[in-house]
């Protein structure tokens, strides 16, 4: 009987030790999880994530960022991401120590034109965005899309942004984005524009959207019809927090020159960035004239 009691006692001790040992990993996991959550919610990082257009690479915005850094009191990092067709993602560049608004450019090996490729690139961007969020733990960001890059952003915002409910996109700037491809008549809606309009209800109501059109030839920027850029209003107006159309005339308003256009730089510094110390878009030093039309959603 005594032997049985001793045996039960040791079994009890063994089970208690086993329970304590099993709780230790759970404790450390909980502590690490709380630390990660604190890092996420207290993060001051608010990157500007840029997507280039078709045939362009992750180097597309080098000149734009260099010019912004020349004019800005705060120097911004330039981080380049490339998503390859086999699914792997490469990253170049480092975030500067005191930079809370790094520019992150996401390019694709598949950088071809066409609606089918736009949808593939949006899926590739979602993979890159997930990687970036895991790496930098930001809870808000801004976006810039040049040409078809704005289409990739629109597809992402309507289809995949809801996968990150606690990560807020604050502002989106699209530059020379052909929402209706080459069509100059809004009555002839492409399948892509029709799909975007159909899914507009999934866009965030907290998002400020700016669309910029170049007007080199009065009706286009030399590649994208002005009417195609303005078709963005059928997607964003009265759906997002605000929607603003900007038409640029004068120097550097050809499609490929728009990201380096002086007034585009001023708009980025004044309207997209949180802290830049840059001039306002109506700065008289600008070498181009603009017609800014704010259209606020109801």
C-alpha cells in the first residue's frame, strides 16, 4: 500500500513537471506575440509603395525619389522589390535609420501589358505586400502607381486589400493611368473598367485618391487618352473619402516623363507624404501649369 502511494506521488510530481514544461513554450509564444502586436500598433513607419507601369522595372522611380530627396528636409530611403514569375521575391536597398516614409518600389518579371497580365501582377503584388508587411510591420501606407501600375493598385485594393484589415492605405496617387485602356470614348467601356466599377464597393471609404493626367497634345499625354485617365472617377468618386483629378500641361507632360514632372513632385511632397517640408503644388517656381479639380465624395 505504501509502495503504491509513493508510486502515485512520483507520478503526480512527474505530471506537474510535465505540465510546467509544456506551459513554458506557450508563455514565450504569448510574450513574443504581444511584443509583435505592440510593434505593429505602435509603428511610426508609413511607407510609400510604388508600382511602375508595363515594360518598366523596379528602377522606374529612381529619378523621382532622387529629385524629392533634393528638395525635401527629410531624406527618404529607396527599397526595390522584384517579384519573379516562379514566385520568389528579391529585395534590394535598406531603410535609413530615421526615415519613417521610405519609398518601396515593387516591380515584376512579368511586366507586360493587357488585362490578363494586370490581374496576374495584382496577385504578385499581393505576395510582395504580404512579405513587406511581415518584414516592416507597418500599419498604414501610401501608394503611387504610374501608368498600368495604377491599374494593378486598383485590382489589389478591390480584391486583396481586405486580407489586411488592420493595415490602412491613406492616400493613392495614380499617374497617367489608363482606366479604360486606349479608349477615348467613355461609352465604350473595356471589360477591365466594367469590372473595376462592379467591384468599387470593396474600396476603402477612408482613402484619398488623386489621379493625374498629362495633356501634352490636349487630348492625351502622347500615349494615354485624357478621357481614359478621367474614367477613374467612375471607380473612385463617391466611393472613397475623396477623389481629385489633376490635369498637367506644359513641360514634361509626356507619359514617360510624368513621374519626374516638377509639379508631380510637388503634389507628392504636399499631398502624399506626411512629412517632407516641400513646396505646395501651386508653387510659382513650377515649370508647368496645372488645372486641379478637386471632386470630394459625398
